[in-house]
C-alpha cells in the first residue's frame, strides 16, 4: 500500500534514502559507544563505564526512532551491518587511544560530525522535499546529539 501523506512519492524515497544514511551513522556511533563502555579502563573506570552506558542507551532510542521514521515514509529501514558500513559517513575504526580520553575525543568528533551532517539536511527536507515532519524530527535528533556532545566535551575540559 502506498503512503499518502501529502508528499510526492519521489520525495518520500529521497527522504528515506537520507534517513537511511543517518540510521547507519547512528548505528556505527552506537557500536563505538558500546566499545567504549566495554573496553574503558583507568582510575575512573566505573564512572566512565556508566557514562558510556547512558550514551549508548540514548543512541539506541535514536536508532529506533529513525528506523520508524523511514517506515512512516513508506520505505524499509536498512538493518544489516553491511548496509550500515556502506551508508555511513563515519569511520568504524578509531583514530584515538583505547582509554577514557581517547574514547571521549573519538565519540565527540563523531557526534559533532553527525550534527553537522544532519543540520545540512534540515532545510532540504523542508524546502526541497516538502517534508516538514522529517525536518522537525531531524531537528530534535540534532538537539539530542548536541546534549550528548556537550556531555562528552565537558569531560575533556
């Protein structure tokens, strides 16, 4: 059954394609945050372990919301590791040390990159795709990432 929500079919397809890239970014960032949670070490281990857990739980919610938004637009969300690695703009590999500060710096860089990429598309959803709902939705996710980035940045200062 076709999605009839006042947005042209080709615009729904384009929106779902962009959202699929965002979903891939979120999944890679989630995995990197899980890695930090599992592998962090040092004198502040417990605090960082809990901190990274809170962050990956937030990302898990964002992943689900983006996948559901893709479905609302009448398309299927990608759901394989292969597709995520093909669609993401993030690197799976870390360029930082495998310690608390290394994890914080790497994740901060990834959040900031994700924020910028999403921000570049907010007006596109509104002005080109006539999809105000997805534009608003992405704005909300940007705010989530901004708060998560602030939490990461604050621990590095």
